[in-house]
């Protein structure tokens, strides 16, 4: 099956325009992306999109950029990067929970909407300190990741706005030079 390069370029351009809308100010778009990333990184049991949409509606932020950004919450990024980072690198050193002999992250990975009450209840009774360390670590990691997303998105939007303004200015100059005003 041959890959249609033009189709891929159009699709990529579509999502770039959804993530960085031309006619939106940079700050609300960057805030929308940061909110989507923040909610996406938190352990939301698969409802990150719904929570992001509700939060953006309440805050009056553009929905497209934040919803696209909340797709950071895919299993490979969560289970291989964010959860271990939030638990082992931030939560455990910060909260210093009592050492236990069980696989805490393995228990977290089994969470779903169907068994959330049972698993979280078990973790609360067996490893309350570890659960608190995980939640504190994930909140810190989500906040830092959201701040980075805000800065990167704001920078990209402003750079794009400046380039667009420069192109407009140069087109106006070209039109003025090609059609001199009568004196």
C-alpha cells in the first residue's frame, strides 16, 4: 500500500492548525494546552478527554488545542514515563513512605473504571503512604509538564504570529512598490 504524502501533509497541517489556531490569542491557546497536558498526565482512569472538555468549558478556553494536548495520556507515556517519574523520582523521595514488599506501580497499572474502588481501597489500607506519595508526585510532575507545555505553546504561537505579520508587511510593500501612487 502506497502512502499518499500529500494526504499526510494535509492531515498534519490540519492538526497543527487545530493545536495552534491562527485567530486566537496566544495566552488562551497556551493555557488550553497546559490544562490538557495537566489533566492528561494525572491518573484519570481514561476520562482525561471528558475532564479536559469540561474544565475548558468552565474556564472559557479553546477546546481544540487542549483536547489534542490531552492525548499525552496514552499508555506508553503514562506507564513507561510519567507514572514511574511521578512515583519513584518525585513522590517517594519527597514523602519518604515506609518500605513495603509489593509492586505498587503494578497495582496502579491494573486500575480501571470497573475496579477502581476495590484497588484504591486495597491500596489505601495496605499502602496509604505510597498512594499519597504517588498522588503528590503525579501532581508535581503534571504541573511541571503543563508549565513546559504552556511556555512551548506560547512561544510557538508568538513566533507564528510574528512570521505571519512579517509576510503581510512584505506583501504590502511589494504591492506598494509594484503600483506606485500617482503624484
